[in-house]
C-alpha cells in the first residue's frame, strides 16, 4: 500500500474512535465492590471516509521548523508519523510550509533523548522541540532548562511529563489516560477469567510513563478481586523477542497461569507467540495494546483475547497543529488544550478481521 492509502486508513480508525465517544473523562471509571464495568467495544462492518482537517486558526508565519524525538524506532511511531505528514500536507496546501525532524534511537535511552534535544536546541533553528518522554525523572530537568533558556518545548505521542512532575513543558498531545487503559485491559481479563486465577504482567521499559501507568492501572483492578493473584511481572523493553522469552518462563514457572496483560505493542506479539507454541491458547488469556499486524492476527485467531488500540493518527496530526500554535506564542487555553484527549478503543476477536483488512489489506 502507498503511504497515502495507509494514512487514510488510520484516519478511518480515528473517525471510529470519535464515534465511540470514549475519552479520558468517561474512561475514568471507579470500580466498587468488585462489580464488572462495561468494556469499550465497537462493532462495525462499514467503511468510513473521513479525513481530519485543519481548524480555523491562521498561522502567523509561512514557514516552521520542528524537532520531534520519540522513545525508540518502532512501528507504533510510524503510525503517529502518518498523522504528522497529513497535517504538514494540509498546511502546505494553504501556503504554510513545515519542515520537521522525526528521529529516535534504536533502543530507548533517556540519556540519548537528552543529548538529542540539547543538540537540537543548540542549533537555534527549531521553532518547537517535541519530546515523547523516555523517563520522567531523568528527562524533565533538561526540558525545564531548555524552557528557561527560551526554547519552546512540548511533549507528545505516548508519554508526558506534566505539572505534577514539576515539568514546564508548554503542552502535551497524546494519550492522557494510560492508567485507565491499563484498567480497561485488566478488567476485560478479569471478566474473562470470572474474577479468579493467576496472572502475570509484561510491562515494557523501566521509567516509561505509558508502560508504567498501564501496569499501575492493571494492578489497581487486580487488587479489587481477592481471587486474582499477580504471580510475576517483567520489563521486556518493548521487544517482542524478550517478551516471548519472558512468557515462556512464565509458562514453565507457573503451569497453572491463567492470564497475561501486555502493556505495550510489542509484548503482545511475544506473549501470543509463546502461548501459541505452548499449546495454551485455550488456557491463558492475553490482553494487550495496539495494532501490530501479528498481534491482530493472534486476535483474529483467538490467541489474544483483546487489544486496546490508540488513535495514533490523531496524535500525529494534532502534534503538528499544536506545535504551530506554540511556535506562534499562543499558550494553552481557548486556542488549544494543555493536554489532548486522544482516544483508545478495546477490540475483540469479532473486530479483528475488519482491522486487518482496513489497516493492512489492499484497499482500492
């Protein structure tokens, strides 16, 4: 498929998330007295034709230059890039030209991230620097120093560092409800297990806010059910091979394991592979994150029970529109929010074929 076709397909998915009416406000569910909560499910067979468009804001310049760095080279951020590119193209059609660097290391490193944003700021050529925070404690002081020296810095994508962390970043565009996403994944897992059994967690990267928050949300749900026992957790560094190895160890160490919750896009793939190879797809329930094709195939085939997909396309699109306003000196308020409310939607086996066809199939 062409780059343009894929971007339209992610825009389609973005529209479906909008239709679901699910945002961080209504996802903040309080679980009381061990009662089940409703999962976020959508069912559809229709193709929608929808394209996010620029709002009515008129940029003050006709050229902008942005530096955007994310945690690690990974297909999840490729999906974010689709929204970025479409926003850039729409600005170009109105005579506004945007150059941007969109760079990340092969392996996540907060210190690598610090070096990148310091070098970018030192060039004095970027209107805005955007950071997908690799580690809040390590990276936040550098963000604050750049702000203090006059550099405009925002956070974006999957991990924020906000005021509660003492961070001076101007705004955040991305997932504001990773904790709630973890709760959702844990809740559907508990429902499937009839609220009893042994479960394990694959978390991701130590210190990555999105991974850590999902794990904390999941544990909050597990703690509500006395017959759910968390037997193990491992940090797989968002690597499907490491997740595969850890899952094999879970299976060998806990032969009566009932469920695994996966807190990033890669570990769902590794967990699914290990469970499938062990012949335990009917015994171990897996819930996980996002749109890796292999994970969606496991969802279709019943190896994975549920996947929560984030609206990567809108995250990318809104990052550019927000960066333009920040570059023009606008502060969060009536023109744009300090934090966006991009959606996450939980999908099950009955939606897997549609997702695979829409995201990876041949579309005329």
